[in-house]
């Protein structure tokens, strides 16, 4: 995958999460905590699969490897994984 800008990553992740939770993406903020938007373990797994498909990356399943408290954490982690993949 070619270079992906942060705004694209942000919008795609918000779109994926909104689709999973069946909510309006405009109602989501990057500062939202995942638990506050009621994302449970099974939802997170499905979101991760969708992110992996969208960005052609592998998200580590180790929670220590990728902090996932807020939507911004998810964006930052995905951006880091994309950058690492592009650098390889």
C-alpha cells in the first residue's frame, strides 16, 4: 500500500467503527474512549479485521503492543503499522 495520510486513516477508522456500532460517524470523536461508545471484545475483533482488510496490515493481538483506549489510539497505532509496513 502506498503512503496513507493521517486524515484518511482517521476517516476510515471512524467509518469502520460507526458501521460496526451502527451509529452516525459524525457523532464519533477521536477522543472517544472505546468503552464509552460500547465497543466490547467481539466488536473490537470485528473492527480489527475490518482495519486489517482496509489497510492491508496485521494488527497485533497483544493489547500491550497496541494501546486501544480511544479512537485516537487506534488511529495512531494503525498509522504506525502502515508506516512500518511501508518502510519494510
